[in-house]
C-alpha cells in the first residue's frame, strides 16, 4: 500500500481486479498496476489514519453509484431532529445510514425510511 500525491490510498497485489466491464465487454486490466481506493489517508505510525473520501459517491453491487451527500441531505431535510448523518455501504448490497440525535423518539421513522 502507498499514499498517492493526492493523499489517497492505493494498493497493489493479487486482490486487485483482473478486468472490468466496458461497452465492448470484459476488458483485461494490467495486473501490475496500483489501484486507487479513493480513501483520503495520512500515515500514522506503521499504518494509515482514514480522513475521508476523495469523492462523496460510492458504488453499489448493482453497479449504480450513490451520492452520500445527497442521501445525507435528504435525511437531514426529512428529519429535522437528526443532527448528523452519514451514508455508506459496507457490502455494496445495502445502504447504511448512521444518524446522531438527542431524541431518537422524535425521529419520524416513516420519513427516515422514505
């Protein structure tokens, strides 16, 4: 692993994808390439400290990109009692939303689900 000039983490190794889908079909990627993760990091001791993302969108397993900022803003608009909101995915299959509030009973569950 290494930190690129833009502050993002990159990795190299057998866990990198061997190909990608394009309009022409499955393409082969250079197996000796460094792969950018989009994670902003800084070195800390013998590891890395996660600082955030270079972009606010992430890819779901179905190939669609979601804007974390758009989801977060929609939650904040629908639920005024939510103070902080963070959207992401751990597995690409489901959307996880973490919220912070002083009064969880004041959250409109239907508005949050929508």
